[in-house]
C-alpha cells in the first residue's frame, strides 16, 4: 500500500493488447498506466509488449481455476464419449474464428461422419454461424447449446476439445478443458496457448486460420487412441 497517499493501484491486461481497438476507454487506460504501482501480465510474451517501466514493476500470473470447478476425478479415457467434440467461448468470429472451426469440422466430417461438434456459448455472430451450419449441411452434427451455468460438467466426459482463436489472452476455456483431461486442438495464436500446451505432449498446436491443419489434428486424435490418451494424461 502507499500509506498516506492511499491504496496501491495495480492493473492487468486480460486479452491481446495488439488487437485492442482505439477508443476513448483505451486512451483513458493508456493515461492510467503512468500512475500504476504494479501490473499483472497473463503471459511472458504479453509482458514484452509493454514499456520497460511496467515490466519492472510487473509480474506474470497465469489464469487459474476455481477449486470448485476442477473435477474431483478425471473421467477415465476408456469411459469418454470419443465421438463428442466440444468448443467453448463467445460466438465471435473476429477473435474465436468459429467459421474456420466449422469448415475444418466439415472437412473432418467427410471421414468421421459419426462425430458431433458441441459448441457452448452465445455471441453476436450466432445468426451467421447458424447460416454456415445450414450451408455445410451439418445441422445434426454441429450443435449450438448456448450458455450453460456449469460448462465443465457438460464437457468433462467428451473426447476432444477444439479452439481456433485468432488471438487470446490466457484462454480459460482451454485451461478448463485440459483440467478435465480432454485431448485439445488449439491454434498457436498470440497469446496463451503455447504457454499452456507442449505440442504433441499435452495438446496439438496448429496454425491460425488453417482449415486443413485443424482438420488433420482432429483426425490425429480421432484415429490414434494411443496419441489421444497421451494428450489426455
């Protein structure tokens, strides 16, 4: 604390600052940065984007999980619904690139027709995405479930998690999926995923916006149970 001057002021960046759109609020935040006593960065890579003064008074603290959200027991690999794939997050194509995900799933679906993609979340692009699902002819294979109060309970027994973001801060949905033992496919976007996933060890990292690579990674998990179980562990 500052003592007589008042309490300490600590700020934190919660997304990718490169993609922040200029606005009155952003200008105000920029002015505020000259007065802060400390700063919390979500990743080491984000830290490098900020002025040296903030780096010196800052600390890197990854996002965590609330203890009540962590499954007491991770579902055994053999007991999972391996035909169920899930995704969690706002239906916002600019950041989350669900349009890319759905096209990748359509490619994957050609050789894996029994799999279902379950999407949890709502957002401004839901009408556009419903149209895309219809165009792809996958109304019974891509299911938009909307928001659920305890999404970890919905996804914990599924066979695969997919995230296709173009940018992130430190994605909570990915952390939660990994805590549930789901084999994860995630784009290697700035920032966060590469600090959570060791490619081929604790998940699969794929290039941003690469439909074929995303579909191929999904096939690796679906077609190689040994690889999938390794990622799950």
